[in-house]
């Protein structure tokens, strides 16, 4: 099948971007260099085109019930403009996807939500919501609006000032994980103080037809998925399909270190299994580590104890541009998860010493 393309594919090509396939999309992986883009976000400000992320809109009398049953967090805590991180789990409590849920302004007096599934999962997620709605005879409208919108992430310590300059309304007083409608170049954009880099910043959801003009308003370093990955690893943030995968690496939110997304006082698919998991404990958990020896950890590399017995697998790894140290994430038995524990990572057939670290690896907002 041909790859999906973001609305600004041509603009990125003219800028000299290199592209990669990700989640069925043809996306820019870097514009100048991963190092340059990474440093811009850590020290100044950069902008990412993240239009490959899904956009699912839910409204109607039973919208809250539907969202509550299919996401692990408690959406009833959300006032208009609030957002929350949540997981979508199966009956066994395993993560299908992670997502951010936004409470939009009400439509016709009914609660309205927008949630953002990961790249390439929007159709399956939409079908899941429709199927559950129909099975339980709920009254809610569920629209997959992924093709109708672009999404930009403006990230870095100077991002708030830049976004505030670009928007007609002031956005600097918006708290983390809250959002509002803000006008950019005469176009209303859903503007949320969220991101995936560990830095301050905003994500803007904009009409696809206006994407080019809005992108042009931000005079800063364009960034690709390469630096997005190094930034999120430093911040200890998960990547779907690598740090958890329902088929190849099924994990509960507790194993993945995001148990805070689970509201056991609500009823959702997988709740009972997760309550048991919390009570019974779990054998493995995600840790962050830093290589002590020279080498770079990569996805799929074995993690061993000091007796060279394989105890886990690297899920994500990179050379940290900020720390100038090789770092990674991986699942290990709980007895090896204490910060300071010495492990080994097998890099190209050679065992390299590693030390379990407290995540995030860097200071984050």
C-alpha cells in the first residue's frame, strides 16, 4: 500500500528533509541533523510536524461513558480544556495503545472529546470505539478526523514565547496538560500545552487546508522524527510498537511504568485484570539504563546479568545528545530494577556493562 503523506510533504521536501516510513506514513526524519534539531529543542525551540498522529472525535449523550469504558484513566475529571494521558487496554490489561485525551468545548450541550492514537492505529481505534458503542447501545458520534487536521509540536524552553507571539490570544498562562482555542493567521487552532520531548511547549491541531500557512508562522528550527526519538528517550517516554506492543511485547501499564494512567475506581476494559496485577505484583518492569562501557544500545539487543544470563531485551536506545552517553530502556526482572544495579547489554556480540538509572535521564518540565 502507498504511504500516507502529511499535508506538508511537499514543503518538507523543498526544505531538504530526509524521509522515513513510520506507522504507514512518509514522514521527515531530519531536516539538518538530529544533533542540531535535538539541541534546538533542549536549548531554544523547534517545530515538529506530527500529522501522522490520529485524531478521533467523540461527542453525544454517552460520549463520557464510551471514553470511560475504553480508556484507563478517569475522563470525568476533565473540565473543558483539560487533557490527560491514558492507555487503551484489552481484557487482560495489556496495552493496545497509549493516547492523550482532550476535553473539547461542549457541542449542543453534550460533552465532547478528542483523543490522539498513535500513527497507523487510527482506523483500528475508530473501529474499536464504534464496535463497543454499538454493542452496548450507547448514543455517541465517533469520527475519525485524522485526514482533516494537521498537528504541529512547538517544543523547547523558548516555545511558549514563540507560540504567544504567533497566536492572537495569549497562551502563556495555560497550564501543563490544558488547552484552548487560539487563533493563528486568522485560523482557530486547538492549542495544548503538551508534548513528547520533556521540554515545555505546545501542540497545535490545525485544519489540514490551512497547515502550510500556519507552519510558516513559526520561525524556528524544523525537526524530524529522529530528534523526536532521542528527546523522548532522554525524557523516559514510551514509544508504541517498541516499548510495548500487543503482539510482540505485551505489557500492562504497571510493567511499563505508567501505572498512574490507571484509575481502578472506574469501569473500563481490562480494569479487573489490572486490579489483580497491582495486587499480585509483576515479575518484570521497564527500566532506564546507561552504558558504562563504549557502545550504543539498540532495540532488540539482549540484556544480561553479570553472569551473562539473558534477563531482558532493550526496547529503545540511543546516544544521548544532551548527556553524551549511551542510554536505553528495557524490561528486566524486578529484582534487577533498582537504580544503581549493574547489568550488561550485548552490543554486536560483545557484553557491555550498564547501570540502571532513575528516569527521566534529564530534568524535565
